[in-house]
């Protein structure tokens, strides 16, 4: 495609565009792993794979740097696969189509995959370069970060030799991360029975679209709307007033993304047709006015629909709407120790239907292990009151900050020397693989940074071009100044 060929650093962008051509959904990383193995073979680099599918491609020190400590550069190879309604794209086979828009790289109607493809591209550019000074390096490419962190969870002892790690998976230039939240998923299943249609009913589809969505860690404190919560508010009020019945409800997609769209196919008695439309219009106007600053694109529509074959039984419907309405979503607590850091949050991520169950996925995050489990229990309690079955995932640990980290001191000085400004040293509310890797390799000295991205996990995902060169220069400066053994 060569859309990005004029951007600098040239080789980094070329490799990123190559990666965009390789499908890499979470849990379906075979093609990108084959690409990486072929890359290692082409450049005669040592490559090993563990049972989880993680790759370690290593490169010896450049002349004069043999006495420097070995460093791991780490990124994940999978990407979140989200697309806008109406966009035709097969993430298992089609390439991502990048484009340049006002200083940013975006994709055409889909997620871009800069999370974490730009990190992968940086690793490859360093591995193949012959003019970069560095000590021994290992490049760790982990799988399935986005849907379960299973690559990091199954990282084998002894797979890494280094005890310094640069995680290239953060999303704000000028910010160095030395800690992250832990997380857990809470899965809800509510059984229902299919019942026959009510007589003299009309069918409609209510659609909530146009929301910004985003990452359930990075963006949870930005006041963005949740399509499931908005749709539930409409349905809950309509059920109370107009004998509304639900045939189908669906919204959201991934556990770590804020729901951007939600839809319901409903029926109501013919006599309430006008009043229902008036409610959707008036309540929709209230909602749009309340969120207009953060969600200027919100659209709430009702249109005629084909009559469904069956409905959800009323008792299950009533319990579901009450539980969805009551289910907490958003920031629950701010950190008392680090300014502007979200301590605890929860995300109502998706609602879908199978043949006889409604399936609701939520995710919880917290810097405190007790906070993580407390908010997960709160979500569970809401749905258990509705008679649903609730199951918690295994969760993942947080990463405790170390302000005395040697690699932090080196990276901070490198940023100051290069850009004549002091970077911020922060913890992040999003989950990073560092917490798990640190648990697997006690004593690993770690830091996370990256170029500026916006809208990760949504089709609005954008990578700021000017910060990519800074990200590249910083990485080279850190490698050059790695501590000596």
C-alpha cells in the first residue's frame, strides 16, 4: 500500500504498514507469528517459541556494548477488532487500511491496530538495524493480550534471560508508566424462555449509535457514554409505560472496550405507537443534551421492524432491564496517592443473546486487589438479585510502582536530554502485561511508554505521527545508555 512511506522514521513506518497487512485478531495470531518467524529467519536471528505461542527473538550486542546488561523489548502481537456499523471487513483475512488525517494515522472504518502494532514495528526495526548501539537484546512478542492476557500468564520460567524490560504498550508521549491496575472479568448469564407474540402489537428497532467508545481503562474517566446503559434507560421507561416486550437485545463487543452501539427489537401494543415514539424522541433529547460535550455524535433512532418470531418471557425481561439499569458503570474511586489516577472502575461491556440465555460481560479494574474484588462482588450482587448466574474470571495482578527503578532513572534522563523537558512519571489504570511478567520474573526492572494514541479499541483509534519519531529516538537512547553488567 505504501500509504505511510513518507513518514519518519522511514523503516519503522514501513514495518508498521507491513504489519497492517497481516491479520492478527486475538486468539488467531498464527499469521503474524509466521511473519515474525520468517523475519527472524531472514535476518539470521535466534528465535524461540513457548507453549503459549509467545516468541523471543534475540540479537547480540553491537561492538563495544558487550558489557551492557541485556534488555527485553516487549509488545503484544494481537489487536482489538472493532469496526463501524455497515463497514465490510473480515478481520481474519482482510488487511487494515491505514490513512493519514491531519497529523494522525487512522484506519478506514476499523481499529488501526497501533495498539500494539507500533511497538512490534519498533522491535523489528531495532532487530534488523546495523547502525544502532545496544547491548544484548531480547524481543518478546506476546499473544492474546487483549482478550485474556494468556500469553503473559503462560510465559514460561527461563524463557527470558534479561532482567530489564521496556514495555512498548503505553499511549501518551511524555508519560513514563511504572505501575498499572489489576483486573477481573465478571460474566453473567440470565436464562429466558421464548414466548409467542402478543396480539395487535407493532415491532420496532431502537438503535443507539455514534458513541466514541474507547478503552475501558484509559478512557473510563472521560465521561463517555455507554450505549448499553442508554438503551436500557429507554427500554426500562418504555416497559413501565407502554407494555413493551423485547424480542432481541444486543450491544457492545469486547470486555475491555466501552460499548459504542446497542440495539433492541421490541414490540408494543398498537395503541401506544405514537406515545412510544414521543418518549424516544423526548428522552433521547434529554440524554443527548446531557452528554453532548463528550458525545457529540450520539444518535438514538427508532424505526419500523419486521415482526419477530418470538419474545423473551416477561419475567426474564423485567429482571434483565432492572439489572442492566442498576449495574454500575464507570469510575468508582480515585487514587488518594496519585493525582488524577482512577483507582477503581467497572465497565458494562456487552450484552448478547443465545438461544435460551442473555449473556452480559463486565470487567473491573483497580490499583488495589481488595478494590478489584469488591467492585466485582457489587456487580455480581446486582445480577444475582435478578436470578442470574455469575462467574468471575481468574483476573490479573497489578504492577506496584517502584520510584527507585534504575531503568526509570535512565529513561527519564534520556527523555530530558532529547526533548529538553521532564516527562511525567505515572501509574496507569489500564492493565499492562508488566504486572504478570513481574510476577513471573521477580525483580524484573520495568517501564512502559509509547507514542500518543487516541480511541484505542474503537474504529476512532488514531496514532499521532509526530510522537512516533520521539518514541523511536527515546528507545534508541535508552538502549544506548543501558546499565553495564
